[in-house]
């Protein structure tokens, strides 16, 4: 099986090439170009392509991949909201993903964002580098005995809940499909979570039901001085409404690893360019907002798991075995 990997970085090549000798019969070509209408034709002669969370796998792209003979789409990530599944299935293409690589990696980054935003660690670091050891502007809040609200209790949400519990927080959660076996959190309605949480962390997939779950209406229901963290999908938050809430002093702090307009420049060095959209720059202008570049997954353990599961998915397809990680809908 020949697989074309789109949108790869040096760390992708490192972790996949390390494991590839254990998968005879699979050959990989890496390309830095991401997949979209103009680059889909590069897949000619490949049975499979591999893409990441920032790929464009819309209808025209899927149609072009089909025209080039592609039978398998491997997502080296958990999310697949960027894939036109209906068109893929119409052409008989299989779509496989990595449902869980390292829930702890993302959850730990979510807490790191929460702590950084709360205790202004990023500002303190810069101040100390400039020999400024004053504490002005660095006051934070205790997490101990506060309430953490977890929206989405899949593997990552569960990991985040355990971390919050370890901080001595009361942990409440909202999920469309509650897991009643979890004894370290309490399920409540979304309205109750919004009204009582001191820290809200988003860990749900982006679907029609969850898109813009954080909006003007839900922000108004939050406690004043709440800390909001998003390490899941940018589309969970309606950014314009978030900006209005920040300006209205609704939030003590906000930590974002994902944001709505990240697709065009996520994982890219844009330091020498002028960003065409002002949304990200507006968010960065607020003193109580901390942003990182979709790096929640970026640990050695997570990258190893991603590579291993992706190659196992390819092998299962190649050997005609059960496709455990197939995306059906």
C-alpha cells in the first residue's frame, strides 16, 4: 500500500518513519503541502492519503481523490468534522481515525492553559527576564475548593476532571450522553454548569449540536469572573460573542489552544506576515487571554500513539481485517 501524507512536519516524519519498519508492505511519501482542491491531484497512484485536523476534505476534494483512485482516508487525529463523510461513503471510501492517542496530553495542556491564564505565568516570565520583579498585574485565584465545569466527558474530559479533582476542586460535568460510572464528577444541566463553575473547560467534539455552544446567551449565564479554556475545537465558541464577553469583563481569564479561524495558519510560522483577519489579533490584544497554537496533542507519547494507530488502521485495511476505527457517520 502506498500512502501520501499531506501537510506533514519534521516531527510527523520522525515518528512515522521510526515505526514504519514494523509494517512491511506499507510505503509512505511525505509532502509539506496540505490537501485542498489544488493539491488533491497529487494523490494519483496512491491507494490512501493521510491528513490532519487542518486538512480540507470537502466535497470537491473528495471527488478529486476518488478520480485519482484513492480508496482510504487516514486521519492522524481524533476529529473528522472537516471530512465530507457522505461523499466519501458514496464513493466507497473508508475513513479511519485515531480516536484516542493520549487523553492526558490534551487534558494536561488544558490545565496548563488554565493555570497560566489564572496566575499570569506568561507575563511573570517576561517581567523577570526584564529584571522587573514587581507583582503588579499578577494576582490570580485559588483553584482549591472552587468548581470546575467539564463540558464533554469523553476520555480527554475524564482526564481533565481527574486533574481538577486532584487540585481539590468540586467537579461537575455536562454531556449529551452521561457516563454514570464516573464517581469523581457530578452531572448537571448545562445551565447549572454555566451558572456555578469557576473554571469551564471544553472537551466535546464539534457537531451541529455543539457548534457555538459558547455564545452570547450561554456566556450571559456564566458567573462573573469565570475562567474559560478550550482545547477541543475552535468552532465550539462563537468568537465575536467571546470578544464581547471579554470586553464586558465577564471573564477573569481565557485560555485557547484552538480558535475558529486557525485553519489557514495553524502550525505555520506567520511571524513575518500580516494576518488578513483581525479576530486572532483582537484576541491576542486582551491582557487576560492566553493562546497557544493547537499544541495540546504535542507530546512524545501522543505522537507515538498517533503514528502507531494510523499505521495499524492502514494495515487492517490492507489485510482486509476489521476496521475498528472507521468513521461511519
